C-alpha cells in the first residue's frame, strides 16, 4: 500500500479495481483547511483519464504489472501467433506466444551442449481474476513432463 502523499508521476496504482498510471500529482493545503492530494490518473486498460482528490491519509494499492514486448507474427483461425522479444539480449530464448481464446502458451527451446530442451508455460484464464498455469519440459517436443503448476487469484479490495 502507498499513502497518497507518496504518489509520484509514473507510479502504477489500482484505483476502483483497475490499473492506473499517475500522470500528474499535486499536494495542496488551501489556507487553514485540511490538505489533500490531487492527481490525474490514466487507466492503463483503455487510456481514459480522470482528476481525483485523495485525503492525505488515503492509501492506494500499488499495481504490479509484468511488461513483455511481443511482435505479431500471424493469425490462423482464432489463434494469434506472436513472437516474444526478450528484454535481455544476452539471454535470448526462441519462442512464440500462442493465444487461443483464454489459453496462452509460451513455448521455447534452449540449446546446450548439442542437446535441445523444449519448455512451455501454459496460462489458462478462467476469468479476469483467475489464472491456472503449468510449466512443462520435453526432450522431443511431444511428450511433456510437468515441472510446476498452480493457480493465481487477483484479490480486489
């Protein structure tokens, strides 16, 4: 949680359950009245913005987002194929993100000492707040061994 007086331009917060970026922020104390923080918040999902006033003791939840650069490759039916562009050029992993409805598959492969190891992460979006995931590996890209699996639920306040 972050107190409204600690907001800075560029901070990502959850406001009304949606991720927003702080575009402007100003702490005001008009005369002998109580101070407040006035901020312009930009909704990351749709780009809309709004001016919001917070009391100096209001708390906001930080929005924690993972950012990945993807490049569109092609579409086949209802499935989109995009290529993952790694941010760390020193550890490039070949792969594609295959999006088929609510199932996102991140396949990849790694070459080590003449051997190719295939791996994939499969994310299944049950709804906007629930994801089931599993990580698997294979020596032949056909028979997969489960390494880990789990479920993530976004907690809304």
